[in-house]
């Protein structure tokens, strides 16, 4: 009747739909972070909007890395704040999707390079890219403060103290 691969695939989609909103965390000892705030640092807010429709695997927490250093994961509907060492940095968002003829989830990446100067505050949006048969993924997009503030009204800050949240700036 049903092929085992189809049953497995349906089971994976079911589990993926249950876990879509959990799993945000930051790796506090990442090499890209500035642990001593008495030294120069750049502040980065990374925002991930809620999807307009259920997309399956791309709804899972996406991995974030800066210059090849793992920073953690971000669930949809949340945003994080990071203090990093000033750098010209490449932000990479990694997420899963099923695409092409292979019916197993594979990792897709979107990346952009930005200049993160000392004392600067940056707002980076995880822009959803629907590549259709090439898979769906997220690309970092720098946005202006006013747009970030508007988006943040509908997002949950992840472990950001009152006064440092985008809506408080």
C-alpha cells in the first residue's frame, strides 16, 4: 500500500511541524563574539519573521554563522542581539529543505558580507528566498532602523534585556 520511504517522509514532516518555534540559542563562547564590552564591538540584531504560510523544513530554526564561527540558531518569530568584534564579516544562514530529485532534507545557505564597525548597530533580516525546485532558504539583508523597529513589534526578543530591545531604542 504505502512505501516505507513515503511513510518516513510524512513522519519527518509531522515532527518538523511540531518543532517549528523552538530552538533559539546563542553560543556564548563563539570566537566572533566580543566577550569584553570594555573593548570595541559592533552590535547586530538578527530578525526572523513568522512565515506567511507553512513551508515545512525551512520553518525549523536556522543556523547562523559569522566568518565561519557558529553563533547559534534562530527560530521564526524571534530576534537576537549579538555583540561581535568589529570586522568585515560574512553572515551565513543555514537551513534545511527538500529539493530536486532527492527526497531527503539537505542544508542550503544564504550569505552576505557586511562591514561591522566599532560602535555601530546593525539590523539584519533573514529574508526568505523561495527557490521553488531549487529549495527555500534565507539570505541576510541589512535593513534600516525604522523597518527593524516595525518588524520587531511582532517578534519575540530572545534573552534581550528591557532597554536593549529594538522597540526600546
